[in-house]
């Protein structure tokens, strides 16, 4: 694992989100100076928040010019308008990093793959079929052309299933079950779901690496190939819910193309960082829960 002797000024986009907020707390705990950029004036204690619309011309550039971060970690996420919130926002982040000489860790997705030839390694060529994957692929291409020393982290569904309650993307399953309402989940769409604590461990290690060792593609994934139904059953067991309320359906009921199996291989994380993710049902330790 990487050592952490050098403290940096780090700017995290999406600081009010699950991943960005927890990452900011981890970096603050290590002594880094942490700033967040977000649409909302919310940030972890100790971080300075900069309210900004990432897709607005020059807006993020102005934040980077003020903060002068050594590293930007781009975690901001929205499905509301993919062109604005993914492609244009990503381009503005890249432009600002190029202009001000900041390094970049960019969060991407397993959805950049077509789902036909899993599991996917860092060397496999993305061929997205899903609109979100297409948008993320555009940003990856921009990074390759304009900021080739950046790190691109592709990950899967992120699960935060601890005693304090589930993450927001999982809470709807728990809430519906507790109301006695059935939920329908796909049985034929597979992801390598990753625990939030394991993803954070990798990101903290990447922050600590020199830029020449950090650069390139990294896959961060859990060790299990899980369907949505299988994940739903894990959730019901962890929270003591009724498994009979979890119903299975085929993803073919959705007309729009979706990748069926975008399982990832996390070869670089294993070989270079010597980190291994645990099964999603593994309850985080007390220390991990504080991340």
C-alpha cells in the first residue's frame, strides 16, 4: 500500500454526494487540505465548499484558479441531463485542470462496456450501449486527448450497507419492504457491486501515489458477480426484511439497450495497490463505518 507522507490541497467535486462526501472526510482525517465543489452549500466539517455549476462556462475554472489544488477528484454525478451534467461538466473540469496544472482523478463507470464479453479488464476497449455509458466514454476520450496523465477510475454499483442504514440508492428497497410493498428487480443484469469502504480505500491510496504511478485506467469492483435480484436478497437479509417481497423480472422489459453483464476485473488494484475488495454483505468494521 502507498505511504501518506505528503499532504496536499485537494478539490473534490460532488462533496454533498455519498462518494464525494465520504472521500472528503477520509482525506481530512489524513490531514489534507480539502475543498469541495458542489451545487449545494453542504460539505463535511473541515472542508471548504465552493458552490458552483460545473457545466457553466468558466465557473469551475474560477474555483480552481482560486483554490489552486494540486489534485482534483471528480466524483460529481447526475442523470438529470447527461450532456450537461456528464459531458459538458467533465469537459469544464478537464479544461480547468489543464489550464492550472492540477492532476485529476476522474470517476467513471462499468457502463462504458457493452456487457457482451465480461469480465472486463483495464485493457478492454469500451463500447457503451447505455446513454450514461456513452456520456462517460466521451469524457474518458477527452481525458485521453487532453490530460493523459490523469487517472480514470471505473467502478460499479456502490453499496453502503452498515448499521446506520443503507445508502440512498438502496434505501428505496428497504423502505418499500418495510411498508409491505413488493419490489421488482432484474435477474439477468449483472454488476460487480463494490462496498463504499473498499472504493474509498482505493481512492485514498491513489491520492497518495505520485502522478506517474497514478495515471491511467483503474477498475474498482467487488469480488462477486451479482444480479439486481441477488443484491436485493442480500439487502433483505442484512436488514431483516421479507425476501418474499423481492420479485424477479427480465431487463428485456425495457426497450432501451442496456448492458447485461458489465462485471469488472480489478487487476491493477490487486497487483499495484495490493488491495482486495470484500463481498458486499461483509459488514464494515467500526473504523470503516466512520469513513
